[in-house]
């Protein structure tokens, strides 16, 4: 009988994260706006990128990057 592997959720605190970038590049239909490099670029206009990583057995299986702007 196989057991289901545990999923872990974490925040990606690195501004530029090569592991993050490698994952999304491998996905079909991925776009540059999900790269950690883009997250750095948008900071020039006051935006902040926040990233969440879902892992299974230590490997990334899902990533979410939210691009947020604080309204004044």
C-alpha cells in the first residue's frame, strides 16, 4: 500500500530565486511575469512580488507569484 506524500507550503523570501525560475521555465505556457527577475523589475514602479511555493517530497509542484501595489 502506497502512502500519500506530504505537501508543504512555504514563502519564497529570496528576491531572485533560480530554483523558482527553473520551475516556471519548464512549464508549457509560462510567462515572464512569473519569474523572480520580473518581480525585481516591477519594484521600480512601487510593486512588490510575493511568492508561495508548494512542495511534494522536497520538489516544487506549484508556484504562485502575487504582484501587489499599495494604494495611497
